[in-house]
């Protein structure tokens, strides 16, 4: 069994990651609502908050990896599994790890749903652009700018020439 201080430090890191992941889940849900209702003006603030939480989660992951290494485990999934297996008697440790993994899966599902909403919105914009340009919008020339917004290639028949 590992030293109690090491176990408690690992549990504390997991609980901090759980707290951050819960915040991320709520932001992802808010992002979904904004995307679905096309309230793009408020999206920037949510994206900034998401970035901050992801940075926080990355720092916690680095700390977790360093703690594992300091206890003689590898800093990967196998090292974590070994640490958990060697400390099965700690119910709080097992519960915190399971809670974190469940939250991560939930965040992944919401994020995938948000990606589908973004894709749907992009398709609707492309269809509208094809209507506006008389179907002359060449999709082969589509590009994205530095903010991830799709730029459409110019067409020989744009709206001003119609």
C-alpha cells in the first residue's frame, strides 16, 4: 500500500479534476444551447472559459503524472491502473477515479453533439451560399481563416452581379 499522504494527494488531484470537469460539462451544455439557438455573440465568452478549464485540467494531469512517477509508477494509463490496483482498499480513491472517468465520457459525448450542431450549421450556411450565388459556389476552394470560420471561394456569379 502507498503512503497515506500520496493516496490523499492523488485523491485531491482527482477531486480537483472532477470539479473542473463538472464546470467543463456545464460549459459544453451552454455551448450546445448557444449553437442550437444560433446565439453566436455569446459563444466567444464560453469558448474562453472552456479554454481556461482545459488548461486547468492539463495542469492537474501533469501533477497527477508527476505524482505517479514520484511513487514509482509510469505516468500513463497502465501506471494509473497499477496504482489503483495496489490501493483497492481505498474506496474514496476508486470512487473518485470512477467519477472522473464518467464525467470525461459525458463531456466527450456532449462535445461530439456540439460538433454535429456545428456541422449542421455549416451545411445550412453552404446551402444558403449556393442559393445566393446561384449554385456557382465551388466547394473545392473552401478554406478556413485563423478563427476557424469557413471562407468561401469567389464565384463568377455573386449576388452583386445578379
